[in-house]
C-alpha cells in the first residue's frame, strides 16, 4: 500500500485542531480565517491554473474527454460537476463523465471502503 501520510491533504490542519471543542463563534472564526487564505494561495499559482485550462481546452477541441474519478465526497462532487456541464455550459453530454467508487448507490449513501475494492 502506498504511504500517503506525508501528503498535505492527509495532514491535520493545526488551525482546526480540536475544533469540536470550540464555541460556535470560535468555529465560525476558524472557518472564516481559513477561507480567507484560499484567494491568496490561488494567486500564487495563477500561471499553473492558466496552463491547465489551456491544456484542457485544447484537449476538448481535439475530441478528448474529461473524466472525474473519486470516492466519497470527492467522487460525488465529480459526478455532480460532470452532470452540470451540459446544461450550464452548453457542451455535449459525453465531454464530461463522473465515476464514483461504489457506483450510483454511493451517490446517495456512504459505502465505507468502496475505493479499496477493485470491483468498484
């Protein structure tokens, strides 16, 4: 199994440590403070985002497709985003596809460990 313990996405955010023990006000302040960091962090990678959009656009123009693959919440959001592309941006429905570990049942209820089962 791959060790992912060093990935940022797998680390505890020190700002929200023991958030479940804080008052409602403190929780709201933590969330607000953390949300404010997003725009600053994005501003530092605008060039990379621009390149990604250019590559994605070029691929779509060449007939390539975008496939979202995920498990749990990330899988649900991928399926949701893919399903919203045609009505929102008037693109063909086959340009974007969403796949979630656990299949369609996993859209409505949590299926623990679905991402770890090869058949999913």
